[in-house]
C-alpha cells in the first residue's frame, strides 16, 4: 500500500496550486517562467476541482486519469528546468518536477472509482 491517500493527495494538490500561483512573486520569476507557473496553477486547480476524490468540487475525472496527468507533468517540469529561458527558475522547476514525480510514486491512483460517481465520495 502506498502512503499517500486520496484525501492527502487532494491537500497536496491544493498546496501545489498555491505554490505555482505564488512562486513568481516570491521567487522573482519573470516572463515566460512566471507565465508557465501561473498557467500550471490554473490547470492544476481545474484538474483538482474535477477529480473524483474527497476534496473535489465537481468530481467526474477518475483519480487514475488524474494520476496519468501528474505522471506526465512531473517529468516535463524537469525538462523545462533545463530550457535556456528558464535558467533563473531552474531550481524551482527542477524541484517541482521531482516533487510531482515523488508524489506520483507514493500515491495509489487505483484507489476509488474508475468511472462514474458514487455516493461514498
């Protein structure tokens, strides 16, 4: 059994949204680096709000699909860190990418329904 539960994962997702939202101001990210962070905050918020898990507002996206998205985004963030225009934000994107990869490894995405909604949300 993996240690991160669906509910704990939800809290981590909302914390991730805040980090991506606040990072440009707190870390001095500018230009494309800041824009990518804000877009990631928005996309991550939308995915979190619609994922079928305890902290969602409109739960319709299977948790397993949420996992596929995160398992894809983590490595992409690691790659983004190495792009020439992201030198000033290298540590931020590398850290966030590795963090998403770690959370993905530690979360059991098979937990919960795979399609449709149930009353036990």
